[in-house]
C-alpha cells in the first residue's frame, strides 16, 4: 500500500516539471527582409526584360506613334476626339468596349466576347492599366494600350487564357461618360 502514495508523488513531480513555460527559439541565421529584397530584384529584372521586348515591338510598328504614359504603359490613338474636352473623373459612369491581345497580335478576348462594359471610375475593381488608361480618354475615342504585366494581370494571369507575367495589348473604345451627379445639401 505504501507504493501508491509514492507513485502519486512521482506523477505530481513529473507533471510540475513538465509545465515549465516554453522558451522562444532564436533563428540560427537572421536575414531581415532578405526574401523581400530578392523578390524586388526579381521583379525589377522581369520588368526590364518585358520593357525591352515591348519597346522592340513598338519600334517595329512604323505605322503608329506610341506615347509613353505617366502611369507606366504606352498607347496610341486609333481615333482621337480633341474637340471633346471632358475626361472621366472620380465616380463617373463609363460605357466602353475593349479587346485583349498578346504582344504578337493574337486575340485572347475579342470585343464581341467581352461585350459592352460599364465601370464607375475609381469605385470598382478593374485591372490597373485599364483604370488608368480610361482616365486619358475622351468620349468617342479609341486608343490602343500596351500594358506591361504588372499593369495587366500580373503574376497570376487571369487563371484562364492570360498567363503569368504576360504583357497585353488592349484596344479600348470609350462610348459614353455619364457624370456623377453630386447631391447638394
């Protein structure tokens, strides 16, 4: 009978010893931000390679005069309407059509396939390049944009037809700008 209290005491001692608070382990090798820095460098190299290919493509096109946007993409006018003065502003409702091609001119999505689109300027999700490109347009204009991958569908593509890190060419026609009505108090 004496062995039972001894077993209980031994069990209690093991339980108390096992309940020591955990200590944080230190990393063996500390490299603060090294993976982020490596990613930034890879992205810079990717963009430089893309830019080189896109500029070569634009140089081969002797018909169109490409403009360099402040947003980091290129474009040219298919149909310009300089007499129109209004450009889209925050909250305006836009009606437009567009297509998407690869840089070799092969159609990925046609205007017919994508149909007419409506977009509330800067209030809805749309690819960065298209959002910024629409800001440059006037009603009735058609512009062809050359978007590097980071202004298009980026690292993931669109999970259907547009691959990862794929630059695209998109011809956009802005049909209508409906100004946002501002309610006055």
